[in-house]
């Protein structure tokens, strides 16, 4: 019955992704996740150990999906920022999970492995561009990455949006232009 | 007993600020807030109408405190961004409330009056600088404000901080340098 177990695990992860994205870690109910997945609640504990373990599995999987969907291009940071914007606009789940994690797990929580290794790869790639003289060195690679991500996400995290301001094409262009200035 | 009522209202707001910042809207418990304030739970409903009403009162008050503590200087956006960073580092409450609000109330929620009016003042001030030729017009005033805030908050919202990266002076300087490039 290994196939059934894999199927059940998948259903639990899918239900948990919805539940955590909508309600956060404290707000999520394992009963609701189990019911939604049509599975026994005890399976959550055997597969994932705890509600926190389930959250980590959900978050890690979503991060991996995002990393695969938005390839990092150190030689085209404006394009990367724009693609990150496109992806998050259509798939807001990973950003919501990131934000819940920051609020609820804090910065002391053990980092998600997929994020940590992806960041190291991104920073290494930026450093290579800097060493080759194709990116300025006024900022460290880590600072540059942080700025690019802050700009890429500015329209998603802003709470200061006046009505009618959500012109997607304009938002996307402003991200490209801002990153160009930062690396110009 | 108007003095007592004012005092009780203040204590409820103080306890609610702690509770909402730590646990968010759904996670906050009015019982805990009332107990912490040494007040009867029913007073929360007579003073604020509901848990959501209490959150709005808490959030509005924190926003007003932040606006007073960090004056907006359209003629010195790098300095404004740095002071915003300083304030949020020492007083993370308002950023946590902002983030909970975004996650839990969504973007359709009625905006906090203090935020809406403050943003209009900021945008008007940037537009005046643009009209006077002291700020570039490649971005709208609203886009420029959004970028400045995204950069000012990049070290608080980043979930990608490697250990040891939190050199405060360096973070502050990188914010100033980035905003200078955006308005240069």
C-alpha cells in the first residue's frame, strides 16, 4: 500500500498548504486539514511529526516550486525581479507562508533548507558577476540580493496602495527600472 | 468616573497592542487582553465594538505614534528611509501589526484612516519636490514612496538573512545608498 500512503501524504500536503496560507501556523487546524484530505488526523503526526513539522514540509515544498519556476539570473537582475513579481502575483501562497513564518516562527527558527541553499547559490552567482566587473561592488552580493527582492516584492507587501493604483504593467516596469538604477 | 474610564481604555489598548503584535487578530484572545488590563471583558465591546474594532484602534494609535516619531522629509528621502529603519528596529510593533493586518484583513479591509491620510500627505510632498525639479519624475510620487519604504524595510522583512549579517550600521548605510541611487 505504499502507493496509497504517497497519495495520502500528497493530499495532506495540499490541504495543509491551503490551510496554512489562509490561517497561519497557530490558526491552522489539523482536524480541518485531515478532513479536507480525507485522511485520519493521526497520519499527520506519523508523516510529519507535528503541526510545525507539517508547516515546514509545506513551506519547503512551496519554496522549491518557486525556485524552479523563477530561475535566478545574476546577469539579469531586473528580469529576475520582474519574473519574481509575475510569479508571486499569480501564486501568492509562498509569500503568505514566508510572512506567517516570519511572524510566528521568528528569525530564530531553524531555516528552511531549500531557502538557505538557494540563497547561497544566488549570492555566489552575484559575487561571480561582481568579480567579472559586470555588477557594481558598492553593495555586497547579499545586500544586492536583499534590495532586488525588496523591490520585486514591493507591490505585494505594501499596505499603502491607494485605490486604482494596481496597474500591473506599470508596477512591473517600475520594478525593472528600480533594479536597473540599483545596479547601474 | 470619566477619569477611570479613560484609564481603563488606555490599559485595554496597551494590553491589546502586546497581544495583537504577538499573536495577530485571529490568535489574540479578548479574555487575555481583559485579564492583562485588569478590566472586565465586556468593556472591550462597549469601548471598541468588537475584536476587529479593538485591532483597528490599536493599529491606528501605533501608526500615529510612528508618523509622529519619523517625520516625512520629501527633500531628504535617504534620511527618511534611514530614520524609518531606526524606528522600526527599536519599535517593531507597528510593522508586526501591519503585517498581521495584511495577512488577516487582506487588502479589501477598510484602510486605517491615519495611514491613508499620511500617505496622501507624503505623496503630495513628493509631487511638490518633483514639480520643483528636486526629485526625478521617472517614477510617480506613489511609486517612489513605495520604493523608499520597500528599501527602508528590507532588513526587517527579509527572511533570507544569513547568520552574522545583521551589522546595523552597514544595513543602515545600504538603505541610504540605495535610496540615493533610486532618486539620483
